[in-house]
C-alpha cells in the first residue's frame, strides 16, 4: 500500500488529473445517469477547495502586502483594472462576431412555457459598497471574496506600518504578527498540497456525474450553440491572449505549459473561485511575482470574466436569431458595453453566467425565457467559459508582472546612470 502511494505521488499532477478527467468522460458516456453514484467524490473535492480558498487568499494577501509597499500596490491596481475592462469588452465583441458567422440560433425554436429562475444581480455600486463588510465573520462564512480581499489589504497595511513604526513595542508586535501570518500561510499551503493529491478522484467524480446527467439528446439539440461557444474560447486562447502576451513581451508557449494544470482544473470544475488555489500555484510556476499574483488573481476570479463575456456575445446573437430580431450596429455596441459591465459583476461560481445573460437580455430587450433554452447544456458550456475566465486572469497577471519588471529595470538603470 505504501509503495502504491509513493508511486501515485511520483506522477505529475497534470498526468493524474488528465487520467481522472478521461476516466470520468468514459464512465459518463458509457453509464449515463447511473454515474450520479460518483457525484459525492466531486462534491467533496469542491468543498475542500472552497474550504481552503478563503484562508489562502486572506493570509497570502497579507504576506504579499508586507513584501511590497503602498505605492507598488496602487500601481498594480491602476494597471490591472483597465486590462480587465478592455479584455472583457473585446471578449464580448469576439462572441458577437463568431455567433454572427456561425448563426447558432438558426432553426432553433423556443417554447413560451420555458421559465428559469435567475437570482437577482447586484449593481456595480452595490458591489463596491458590499466590499466593505459590516460583519467580518459573516464575510468569511459567506465566501465574499471582494470583502476578504479588502480586509486582507487593510490588515496587511496595518501590520506593515506597525513593522516600520518608530515605537519599538509596535515594531515587535508587527513582526510577531507577520511571523504568525507567514507560518499560518505556510500551513495553508501544506493543506492545499494534500487536497491536490485528492484532485484526480474529485475530477473523475465531477466529470462522470456531469457528462452522465447531461444526456446526449440535449447536447445534439443545441450542438451549434455549444460548438460556437467552444470556437469562441479557442480563439481567445490561440489568437487573442497570445497576441496581447506577445505585445507585452511574454513567451506564449512556455506560459501555457506553466498554467496547463490550472486550465484543466478550471475546465472540469466550472468555477474560477474553486480553481483559485491551483491558479495561484500555476502563477508561481509561470514566474509571476508573488505580490502581483496574490493581489490580482483573487480579484480577477471575481471580476475578470473574459469567457463569460464571450458567452454573452454568443447568447445575444443566439436569442435575436430565435425571435427574428436583427440588431443594429448601435445596439451591438451597446450590448458590448452592457455585457462588459455584466461580466465584471458576475461571481466566479458555476451557473453565474445565467445571471449575467439575464441582465444583458433585459437591457437588450430580448426575452429572458430564452436563457432557459441554454440551461440544459449550461454545465458543458460553463466548462469552456470558465477555462477562458481563469486563463484571462493569469494573462492579466502576467501582463502586469512583465510591466512591473520593465519598471524595476528602468529604475535600476536610472540609479546606475542618472544621466540615462
């Protein structure tokens, strides 16, 4: 038994998770709904990831803040948010263009009886206000990522100023708190490593149950919508992201090799937040500065939704074709803007894309009932859209990292040669 465990641990994470996904796919297609038996394996995996994600974000952010300074934090924020908005807007536009070519709604009919219950989406100002918690414990319990990020930055800055205070007692307390936080963060990473050993089993459970429950009939009925969605995200991965990485001086092929584990996990779990622990690990492998990764990736998992944005572009064209309502160029531009805001406000959890779709449909004057048509294959398209979301988060972090490296190199050059 010990020898088997050592053999298992000696295999790469990517190999193990690929085997888990492949076996899940085979079982799902072979045994159909009977695979519900394996669903608890996937639920346990997702619960473990959700369990670790809040302490991981909170502790790693405090450590990251104390390894930088307020000026650097402000500069990183100013750089990353425009990247989020611009890439999200372009993703909506790509979705519209691909769907206009593929015409996924052609020949699809809708039933007026279709009804889907969609949770109410918060407005942008409400999202900002809710970043500041009235109850810290409740924010942790609810998994409110933006509130956790806010609290971590505030706590990190408080410890940072204590460590650099003039008073010796304040300094000692600051260093004690920092030492405790670093130790707790290291313990959290050890727990994460243990969770990742279970990951292949969890991935098998998720894949087998998901594919088994979807049913091939539903997939065939909306095959064009699914194909259009996958083509759109493939364009993000092989054209759009490589172009912007090249423009920033990144090595595209090596970058994708470094983050492949996070990409596959995102595809299987359909959750940007659930994948976050693995995304943070992938960022380290990709050479992204820990300060930048720990600050940008938790926020990106909540507000940077390139894949979801592309979905909105595809869905709008899909709906307009079904009801025979052509959209003018002005309306399409308006949808790009609305879609960008909706994607930015969408939580990084499975099924959240339905919320954004409903918001965009309401603004565009399209029947919200059509959202229900895509609900049957929601998990299948969520897989690829989450892949687009998580890859987009890592691309944005890499762009900021490359920019910061150039900034540091320039400062070093100025210090060496003031005349430069």
